[in-house]
């Protein structure tokens, strides 16, 4: 077993994903993990899913994958966005299978860490987290409850371990670096960059700013989407 390479929200940016894997020198024996939102908004969702299959990657489910699954199984028949509607028409059986097999969370015991798409409510065990929190939260309200769009603070500021949480979802210009949580959605699809956290075998994730040397990014080729709502404390 080689390194563990955890990649932030790709959103269909297959060229940037290829460039990032080249940058980190991804090789056989490395484990590739995605924090979710491989698809939608960007230009080549199917290409990203193909790379995930070819590399044997482990996919943590994002809210965009969840939206597709809920539409497909009929549990949510609200109209799809144009991007999602076009994507549903093009996905093949192998694409759907990969999305269906994605998990809401992934434990990385050798790194004493978990990977989720969006976040966790501090003080609540991973197994007891509500799916909505794992998929969509960004902040905590004043009562410590998960909220998606606004809140009194970013949830990572309140989380004090002991396991390190690696997450995406909340697109920002730079990675979120908290004591026990690292956010790696750096807004690639909005013209930012695509970021990975690269861990050596059995390496525990350093706390706070000490994680920065392990973060590797490549710039987006363009802004595929022209606006983003970033959450702030």
C-alpha cells in the first residue's frame, strides 16, 4: 500500500483532475479518494467518473451525486437544474453503479481520519450523523445545529477531534485549515484550483497549519461557472 491521495470537489473538471494526478505523481499502489461532487457544473462529468473507475478510487458521496440518485429512484421529483437534467441523459450503467456504491463517510484508520463530503456536527459520532449534515452542512447555528447556507461559525472551528475530518463542499479560494478538520474544496469549477491532500503510508494528518505542506493544487483552466456563494464565520 502506498500513499493516500484525497481530492476535493472536481465538479466535472476532468482536465484539472488529470493535471492534479500528474502533479502528485499518482502511481499504482496509491489509494485515491474523492470527497464527493465529482459531477455537475463542469464540462466533463463522465470523464471524471471514468478516471475514478480507472484508478480504482473510493468515492464519498456528495450532494450532487445524492441529487441524481434521489431523482432516479423517485424520492425527489422536483425539477432538475439544466446541468443535472443533461447529465442524467448521458450517464451510463457504469457511471450509475459508481455513484450508487459511494458512501456517506469513509474511515481512514491508518491516518486516524474520516472523509465526508460536507461536515459533521461536533460531539455526535459519525454513525449517528444525519445524512443531511454529511452531505450539505457548512456552518453551525447558535444552538450548535447543522445549517447549510449561514450560521454563527464554520463547523470546523468548533470541532475538536479526536479524529481528523477531511471534507469538501464549501468552496473557498484556499483550503479550510482547522485544528482537526481540513476542507479541500478550492472552487475549481469557479475558476479557482483543484486541491489534494497527500498522505504517506500510516501518516497521521498534522493539526492546523502543519497540514499545509501536504496540500497540492493545480489551477483551473477557466471559470466554468461564474459565481460562488462562500460561507464565512
